């Protein structure tokens, strides 16, 4: 009887993440460069994680700020790839509100950002929040 109860408890502990809807793995990718190579690496890294671990087994968020917000502009070559990662793979993207405001102040308007991107107060704050929530961190 005791062995049966222990087995049930251990099984439940392994199932809890799946039952809660929480992904087993969490990865945050920082992009703060205007380099096309860093964009390619970030997008490919996100896609590879989702493909290799499974869409529902890993949460991936790409956080952009400073020059890195170019990744999420609608006038950039990355638009189609970002949209595909959002829709097909469930990758989340965030853009720094502070950077957008600085650009608007300098140029008179904010750049147009791809639909579905979350605006956050600052990119660095978002990175801190994600790390505190258990996300691992990479920067291509």
C-alpha cells in the first residue's frame, strides 16, 4: 500500500508541469544589436529549440531593445520569419518601449512594429523578470 502511494505521488510530481500548462524549459534570447547576423542567429536558435524540444515543451521569448528593435520592424527582411515563429512555433517577442519613445522623439514617430509583439517598459527589465521566472539566457 505504501509503495503504491509513493508511486502515485512520484507520478503526479512528473505530471504537474504538463497539467499546469507550463513548459519544461524556458529560454530568453536577447537582441540589442543591429547586426543581421545576430538576427539570423536569434531566429534560428528559437526555431531550433521549438523544433528539437517540441513547441509545448519550451517557452522562448526574444527580447529586443536599443538597435535590436530593428529585428521587429515591419520594414525589415525579418518580418516573415518573425511572424512564422509567432504563429507556427509560439515564440514570443518583446520590444522596449523606452527605445521606441527615444526613436519617436528623435524622428517624430515610432517605427511600425510587427503585429503580436509585446511592448515592455524596458528590455533590461524584461530580461530581469524572465530570469527571475526561471528563464535561461542567451545572446547571439
